[in-house]
């Protein structure tokens, strides 16, 4: 019988594997959508400096004019950095960076390493 007076489960109580999987799935959803939008806008996100230009609203990095997709991609990139900060607070920086690196490798395998996939 559950103890109604027991405190709610903490992140530590949920298990490292479970938390890592949840963060990984969340990152993967964001990164896949960024990759899809980058392809739609023909943005080479792996080219040095391009992500920073997107974050600053510079749509001249687009090979295709698609303001709506560019804006959504920019918002998702900002969200990615926010989620990354939250994950680092929960899992630690090393674990968060490892998760993102694994996702980027899966994305590269899926889209190819042509510069149109999101970087870390």
C-alpha cells in the first residue's frame, strides 16, 4: 500500500537511465525538427558561425526564402540552448554533452554530413 505521506519522487529516485532517456528523447525531437527546417530553408548549420547568425536573425544564411520556417528554426535553436541548460542542471554538463553528441551523430547518419544538420 503506498504511503500517502511519502515525499514525491525526486529526479534521483527516478533513476539515471530513465532521466537520461527522457532528456535524450526531448533533445532528439528538437534537433530533428531543426534539421528538417534547416533543410527546408537550405541552411548549412554545420558551417562555422551559421548557428550564431541564425540566432541573431540573419536570414541571409538561407538558400531558400522561407521566413516562417526560418523563424521557427531560430526559435527552436533558442529552445535547444534553454533545454540544454536545464538538462545540464539535472544531469551535469558532461552527461548532457554526451547525449547531444550522440544525437548529432544519429542525425548526421540520417541526413548525411552535408552541413545541413544542427550542431551541438
